[in-house]
């Protein structure tokens, strides 16, 4: 049985950029006008979300989490990961559970303590080729060829 | 593989529908009911970039007014004015946009709202000005420096080569001829008359009464109130009371309408600013063919 190889940092980055593009241009398109209005509201500041801006950010984050969770739970791959030929699996090399898929994507919430993962996850990926979110949820992202060969 | 594609399409379509539903819920939310638009600095057609901070672009202001007009949750526009005026066309563009707005527009003059800026204010529903603010100055000028005497002292002559008698009118390297002076003055008078007519129409005043005040003199807010050039003396609170009364609002939540600079605008502005300063110094030394006309 071939050993699964952790994917490269560049493939991860490429997949994430593709996913962000899909989310920005497709899934979040209906929010365009509202986001502009909310951003214009005078009671908004970057570090202290207030009023409708908070609700908007939570809604957008939840849609983002749903995108990543559904794809990773059902297919093991988001669209970006399909294009970069990488797949996310459980640490024991099996398909991940829905809770694992949900937990590893909580970093998308722009609130403390999840925002710390914005810094820690990339550091762990560069250092260990596995993100802190993945370590905490006992998952990993591997090359698709080795996954298929099993 | 086919199953994978089906699942992918199903997830994307489901999430898009969910986004659309959530977005439509948010669109009914309260993001503010009064647009706050600032006119700060000299009014020009274009702002000229990031470094030109003392300039406000009529295009940006008109865009903001149009956005506010299109937003059903916006009930009124508070126009905060702190400007000495600007070019006639840019001022008229904003004044027209204010006049044609489908919202209640209240102009609030802070430090100054003179000349073209007063033109803009006059097209609002009501004008509020601080008693010590400077306003009025209904007039047009097109002055420039005549360097011909200075050049003569250094034995530098202006070689006049033109096709069309008035082509180099306003050139700083030669004195104005009588007919040129008459032509320029005629242009300024036409602009002045247009300005007077617009203010009279906007303020529901007779043309003659505005003409009497339109000698280019500026007035303090308190003088302007007595002359009928402004409606109320005071600050933002007074403007807010007018909006609340007119629109039956209990509370005012502002939405800032201003052009947001992207990182590319900032870089472009820095490049423009450098190019502008360099070019200005260079060009000023060589040629200045047109009189600089401002309201």
C-alpha cells in the first residue's frame, strides 16, 4: 500500500486561491451591493465590527465554511484542490468525518480565537507541511495520485 | 468522475441559492438612512490623484449623489461643504446633480462655502451655515500674471505666430490688447450672469436681488442669513433637525459616500502627483496659453 505524501505548500496555496476566486465571483456575488453599503456605514471600523456589518461578516464566513466543509466531506476536495490534484483526508488515511471537515475550516471565521489561525496555519504549513487546523482536527492534505493508488 | 461533477455542480448551485437568499434578507436591513457627502477643497472636474488632497472631484461627488439616489434606504443627503469654490463646469455639474436628486439634500456650510461651493449649496433644499462661516462670493475671475515687462527687461521677445486673432489670448508673455481684454471680460460676464441666474432660480430670489449681492464679496454666515443667501444658522445638529422634520425620521444613521482609493489608485496618484509637479514647473516656465478661469 503506497504511503500518502503530504502535498506541497504551493499546491495548497494555488488551491486556496482558486477556491477564493470561486467564492468571490460566484458564491458571494449576491452580496456585492450589500457589502458596499455595509462598508459605507459610518459605524464600521476594521477591528470593531458593529451592527449589520457583524451579521454580514458572519453570514459570509458561514457560506465559506459550508463551501469547504461540504466539498471536503463529500469529495475530499474543493474545486481548487481538484485543479491542483490534492485531497484532504483523515489522519488515519480514511475519509474525514463531517465534524473533522467542519473543524478544519473554522479558521474562516474572522473572530478571536480563529483569527490566530490566519498566522499559525501558514507557519505550520511552511514548517511541517500540515496546518495547525489539520493537526487539531486530525486531518491532512495529500497528493491525489497516492490517494487513488490505495 | 461523472458523480464528482454532479456533486460539485449541486454544491455550488445550492450555496449560490443560499447566498442569494441570505443576501436578500440583508438587503432589507438598516445600513443607514442619510447619505453624508463631503465637499472639501477646490472643486475640479477630476481630483488629479492621491497627492492632490486639497481638491475634490465633481465626478466623484456626482457619482456619490447618484448612488444615494439609487438607494431606497437613503432618505436624505447631508452635503457637508468646506470649499472655496472651483471651476465653473465642475461646480455646475455638482449643482445640477444636487438639484436633480430625488432625495432631500441639505447643505451644511462649515468653514467656507464660497463661489462655486455656494452655487452647489444654493441648489440644495435648505442651507445651514455657521454664523462665522464664509459664504457668497458670487463672481468669476480669470486673472493671470503678465510677464511681458519682465521678459522685456532681459531683452527676451515674444515671437507671436498665430492663425486666428485670439489664439494666444491670455498668454502671459504679451500684454492684452483692448479687443482681447473685451473678449475675456465678455466671457467672464457671461459666466457671471449664468451663475446669478442659477442662484436666483435655486434660491427663489429675483435675479436683480441676487445681482446686487453678486459683486464677488463674501459674507459671514450671519450676514448671509439676513441677505437670504442661507436659510438657517448653526451646525450639523440644525441640518439634522431639518432632515428629521422633512423626512419624519426619529434617528439619523449616516452612510459615508466617498470614493475609496484602492492600492492602485494610491500608486497611480503618487505617479501622477510626481508627474504633475514636475510637469507643472516645467510647463509654467514655457507656455501658458489660457487664462485660468475660476468661480
